[in-house]
């Protein structure tokens, strides 16, 4: 009995046809190999994807590159607001110089035989720098009847010799009934601009804020671009003594609003200007944009439902835009923290600006309440 079992074992070991040579068994082996390879590939692919997602969540986004006051949207930081992911980017794609013309509305109009055309602006946002002009532009262009050049064209102060044809080419296409708008804050303070604009004749919106805060904001932006810049106090005062204000320094000079406004009033009646409060634009953007819509003769379409306040940036952001239903904020240059300035320097500057502010209130008929 033992011998017989031993023989069968030897026969099995020495058989020229092992079990895996069977057609059925080979088929089973091939299927198992294919399954193992498939599941291995799937598992590794999912693992790599998960690692990449984790790295993207953990790695800080690269700093956006600033070009002429705008902020790139590439890999912008994210936050969650009202259940949606918010990216800190320019409010509307194409808000830089290359204005997008591919909104679905305009593609649809073209299919109906309605071709938008470029027109010279009906309305200008003329100033002043660092007083909320970008926010005003982005907020008001939410209105479907407003189209605006995304970048600062600088036609009337830098490129006037290129002619109106060049200027028109930089305007966004519009259809009948829409308002064309352009923003260049330096228009307000450039001597030649009022007369040049008068030849074209436009309405004007002029955002203003407390001139001291505006000067500090102007300095903050410049210091962020230039390393080793002198302290604000050294630049704002002659010899940095906190005594005599240096009125030749551009951030200080710009804040003498009454002087610049008088130059504009030589060519345009006061009724063609709307003075927008930079402070109220932050505190209650819907109300201030409501005034803008009234001034332009537009229906109040942009309302409270379009805004929310971002406590981190200390600035209002948008819940809706023409091109996106996702929340958007202005770029990182908006709402930037100001440096600490000596209280004595601020007090001295407020004293310097006070008579100019009073005159500005008298001309405009508006008390902005600046300290």
C-alpha cells in the first residue's frame, strides 16, 4: 500500500504534462494575470492622483505676478465662502488689457446677426489713484449694459498722439444701448487731460477717499515693488522733520483734490461728474453702486445680492459676475495692510489737507467727513 502511493507521487512529479499545460488551466492563469495587472494599475493611478491632490492642498500657491497694478489668476489662493470655493483673482476674466469677447451673450448675438462694435467711451473713471477706482470699475461692470476696457488705456495722458482711432480700438465691443467705460486714474491730475477730453465729451466718475489714507496706500503699493524704499515719514516731509509737508512728492500732491477739480471745471459743468466715496464703496458697495447706476441712467441691476464682505481682506467681494457664478475677490494688492506710520506724521498731514478738503466739499456740495 505504501509502495503504491509512492509510485503515484513519482508519476505526478515526473509526468511530461504538468497541470498548467491544460488548456482550461492556462485560460484561468491568463485571466488571473490580466486581473492582477489591471488592479495594480488602477490602484497605483488612484494613489498617485491622491498624492497629487494632497500636495496641491498642502503646497502654498506661487505668488501671483503683478503687472501694471493687476494680479495674475494662476494658482491663486482659495477659500470657502457660502459653500463655494473662492479664488482671490481679478473679478472678471479679461479684466486686464486683453478684454474677453467670448461671453456666451455676445456669441449668441452674433448668431442673430447683431455684431458688437467698438465705440469711444461714454463715461470715464478719472481718479484718483488708490481711492477705489479698480473696485468701482469691477463692481459697475457687473451691469449688463456696461462694458469697460479692462486695463488703464492712458490715452489722454500718454498716447494722445496716436489718435482716436487707436483709442477706439482699445475699447470693448458693445451693442446699441450699452455704455462704454474706461478707467485711468492719472487723468484727474494731468494738466492737459481736461481739454483733451472736452474734445470728445464724456461723463466722469471720480472716486475719492481721505487724502492721508490715499497717500499711505499709494506709498504702500510703491514700497511693495521697490525694496529698500525710505520710510513714509522721510518722503512726505521736507528733510523728514515732520514740519514742512513736501508738496512735490506725488502721493502728497495728488491728494490736493480741489486744485485738480478746478482745472476740470474749466471745461465741464459739475453736473457731469459723480463723486464716489472710496470709504462708502467699502462699507456699503451696493448703495454706492446704486448711485453710479442712477447717474448713468441705468436700471439698478447691481444690488446687495452681488456682494459679500471678506473680513480677511477687509474689502467687499463679489458673489456673481458676468462670466462666472463663483465668488470672486480683487487681487492681493487690494486690501493690502498699510505700514505703521507715526501718529504725529498723520496728524500733521491731516492739518495740511484740511483747508483743501473744506474747499473740495464746497465745490462738490458733499461732505465726505474726512478727519
